[in-house]
């Protein structure tokens, strides 16, 4: 089972992951990533994988989807800032 602890490091969330990042862990991570994306305006997250025992393709997919979501959110904010000038 995947456990995720979220800490604030400066302006960025630090996610400490521990356990198995498999299919079940990916569903846990997806929920946490969605929650974080809604709460944080910052386009950067730090991830600590030091205690992850196993990473499956489902876990990798979860990371890629979260990265795209954060990048998209960052791009929209940048576009709004440019159009406001």
C-alpha cells in the first residue's frame, strides 16, 4: 500500500511516498495529486521516492498524468499573465 505524506518546503509541496506504487497505489496517488493540484497554485512539486519499494507502470502513468496537469495549470496561468499586460 502506498502512503503519501505532504509537507510544505518553502512555497512547494513535498510529497514523501512510501510503500508500493502499483495499481492500488496509483489510485491513492491520483486522489492526492488531484487534491494537491486544486489547492496549490505553484507549478512545482517535490517528490521523495526514498521509501518506495516498488514502482509499476500504473504508478508511472499516475506520475505522467499529474505532471501534465501541473504543467497545463502553469501554462494557463502564464498565458493569463501575458494577456493582462
